[in-house]
C-alpha cells in the first residue's frame, strides 16, 4: 500500500507584546526615523505585529506552537520521531533550534534538525518531512516555523523594520494510507543572495559584518510575484489539479499586494485566500503555519479541503505544497 503523510494537528503562538503601527511609528520617531500608519498599511497591508521580549527565543515560541499542534493531533511529544524547525533566527549558532525544542518538549531520541530557507523555510521543511515519512525514515513529525525576526531588524531602516514580526506555527504530520500532501515544488536561485540577507557572521569571538536584515524591496517584490505564480502552477500540474480545485490558498504573509497579485494571476478570488499579514506582519518561516492554524481555528479551513501553501524568501528560495487536510 502506498504511504502518504497527512497533517493531523496545527498550532501557533504569538508573543503577547502586540505592536500596532501607531506604537511603532511613535517608537521610531524617538530615533528620528519617519514613517506613518498610512504608508505601512497602504504599501504592505500591515496594521500590527508581535515582538518577543528579551530572553525569549525561537525555541520558546516554537514550544508553545508545538504543544498546541500536538494537543490538536491528540498526540504526546513522546510519539514524535522527527522534529524539523524552519528558522532564520535560531537560538544559537549550534546546536539546532530543533534539538533545543526537542529537549523542552521532552521528546528526546528522534531525529531533529533545522532548515534554513528563510521565508520559504516551512515549505522546505514540510516537503522534507513528507519525503521522510513516505520513505519510512519517520512516522510522525513535528514541523515548526519559528522566528524572532525583531532581533535582526535595523530600527533605523524604515524600509525594513516596519515589515516583520515574531511568532511560531507548527503542524503534526503523520504517516497515512490516504494522501494528505499531494505534491510539492521547491526552488532556489543563489544568484539573488544579495537582495535579501543578513550578511554578518560569528568569527573569532565577535560578529563580523552587519548582523541586521538588508533588503532591496522592489527587486524582492518583482521576483516574488513571478515565482509564486510559477510554483503554484507547477505544484498543481504535478498533482494533476487546477486552480479551481483549490479551496484555500495560504501564502507566505509578506505584503498584501504580493498576495493579491498572486491570487489574481491564478484567478483565485481573495475570498479563497487566508490573510494574516495585517495582524502578524511578515514572520518569515512562521508565517504560513501561523496563517494555517489561524484559518483552522477560526473554522475557515475544514478537514478534507484542498490547500495551496506557498512561500518565497531570501536565497532566493521559493516553493509550494498542495495538500488535502
Ligand atoms: O518575505 C519576503 C521578503 N520580503 C518581501 O516580500 C518584501 C517585498 N517588497 C515589498 O513588500 C515592498 O517593496 C516594500 C513594502 C518593501 C516597499 O514598498 P514599495 O511600494 O516598493 O516602496 P518603495 O521602496 O518604492 O518606496 C517608495 C517610497 C520611497 O520614497 P521616495 O524615494 O519615493 O521619496 C521610500 O523612501 O516610500 C519610502 N519609504 C517609506 N516611507 C514611509 C520606504 N519605507 C517607508 C516607510 N515609511 N516605512
């Protein structure tokens, strides 16, 4: 019998400190950085984001999201034999945030590792977990996207610091005789490293280079809309489905204009698109599982429906997963 993988539970967590555009505008004004609620909302669709307090790490946010996903799946941490954490803001250089999370969960013994594909990280991680389950390398996985992007923002750079937030989302993915994940599609093009990066690194006891996010927003925007459409078409073709079979698109939440333009190119009405960027900002690898869990818990997304998940981010990386919930 063919072996598939299915999502059996979702969970998410936002750090309690909610920062509205008005809060951020006031904080930035104290540094002499000029921006406005109107600019942020009109250009990005963002109204608020959450920031983690000092001393709270990606593994802490991931832990809460993971506990909720396990509870929704009716599983204990001890039943998990694979943990993949997608993050670009790991707790440490090493060990992986997945190992730290595994220990916090008390799920010790199974495989655990991080995936670094920036905002496409959750799509990469879900694809790897699916492949490992299909080949029998794992039976029950916890796939987490967790980020504290507030730690790598330059709050003197108004073109980037208004865009991002912190949070975590998680799914439990289990072996199944019925298809959950129908197809996935992954890509990267390393020639675009410079348009979205944090160029600093740890060396000789210090940080060398710039440890804050640098982005050419317009270049990212242009690339994003093209590759998101292409990847959606490729994943649908692989699964022998068409856009009209999609009940919900759950895209990476970077900018409402990127989301709208992808939906339009795919002829998907916005009523079929899950949008959380207004309340979460861009939480990088956490954004898709956060949006998925939000949509499940508010009852929009129902079991049995077909979901198109897709992401794009630094690298440049992009990809999509088509699944039946
Ligand atoms: O997760 C994947 C990573 N990120 C993305 O997907 C982001 C992709 N890019 C974007 O979302 C958009 O390019 C941005 C939201 C970053 C920028 O929007 P834009 O419409 O491309 O604006 P722009 O960069 O063309 O800037 C327009 C103007 C500029 O002023 P001038 O040169 O026209 O006088 C900027 O200096 O807006 C100015 N500006 C701001 N003004 C107020 C840039 N940031 C701000 C700001 N507040 N925060």
